[in-house]
C-alpha cells in the first residue's frame, strides 16, 4: 500500500515535468520515458537484491492456469513434448565468452533454488506456485558475460499471430537471486500450459515477463533490432511497459 502511494506521488511529480530521471536512466535511449521513471522509482523502493514475497506450501493455488500460448504447435515442439523433451536444448549465447548448449539434465545438475511466489497477470488474475530451477546468474557466470552486455534476451519456441514470443531484462534483474530458469512447478516437471520444459521466473516483475518454452538466453548490448525493438512481444504490440516492476 505504502509503495503504491509513493508511486502515485512520484507519478504526479513526474507528470509535472520531472523527467530528468528518465532521461538519465541507463538504457533511456531504448525505453520510453515512463519506463525509465518506473524503473527508477521501483528500484528506489526495492534496492538491488530486495526479494519478492515468498509464500508457504499452504498458500499454493490448487490450479495454476495457463495464459497466452498454452499448447504451442510451432516447429517441432509437439514432437519434443512427445519424447519428454529429451532433445531440448537451451542455448546461452550472444555477448558471452563461452557459448553453451544445455540439456535438461545439465540444467537439473546445477544448484537448484525453489521459491513459492505469486504470479500477477495484467489481465487481472494471480496464482501462487512453487518454482524450481537454477539461478540465471549461475548460467551467466558459467558463460561469462562480455563487458558490452547490458540486457538478457529470452527466446521462446512459440509464436503468437506469426511472431515469436520473447522477453528481456537488464543485468540487475538477470542476476537477482529469485531470477531462475524453472523446470518444475509444485515439485513436478512444468506442465505444457505453464511453459514446459523451461521457463523464466523473474519474481519482481509482471506475468508477461515470465517467458515460457525457453530455447535461448542471449546477452546483448542493445534491444534495438530485436523483435520490434521494445524488449518484448507485448511491449512491441500493446505498449506494455518493458520494466514491469511489482
Ligand atoms: N513463450 C511465452 N511466454 C509467455 C506467454 C506466452 O504467450 N508465450 N504469456 C505470458 C503471459 S501474459 C503470462 S500472464 C504468463 C502466463 O504464465 P502461465 O501460462 O504459466 O500462467 O506467461 C507469459 N509468458
Ligand atoms: Mo499476462
């Protein structure tokens, strides 16, 4: 509540012409002013490393609904699903020293984190689930980010209306302890509707940032030229904010 009031106050300030923060925020040239302001205000209230709330097993929603793509028919996804994703590979590339291709066994062999968190979709629903997988920062450290890397792009296997779903975050969210590459929901392999076999969990941001059907993790210096250039499928189309802090 306090946070919302602060954001409202900060919003009023912003509307009255205080847009210096937006102009000087990192990546401001790529992002609209509102995004720059939102990120700056949210970061002020949630210092680096501040955790999203975590819940108990008693809070877990009996059913975690699916939204957006829920059963991709793209490429060889259905064949892969039929074989239990035995041949699924996650590529880690772009501006890294050591590009990698990981199998699900490779992902499961890394140190794991489990977290019970609430997913909030802008369409007006929430669900609580327990997600398990390695922290993204472990993968990034193995691959070795190059100095020029500033954003991490998430590539997905599915298309919506003929365009590939994708998302992106800055390095602060990429390295956040609750940013994980999840392969389990509530102690079982991810259901197809929730992004099997791999999806991102970026717990301080809204639902559309949680990329499902993950095929690639790419370090880039700029979001220009990727998709429509606004950092994500819905950001490109519906004007959703790139920084979707909650
Ligand atoms: N690849 C992919 N990721 C996606 C989507 C999608 O359609 N495709 N939808 C997004 C939206 S809007 C939400 S709310 C969540 C839904 O996650 P769920 O299906 O596990 O509920 O996934 C997000 N990630
Ligand atoms: Mo959503």
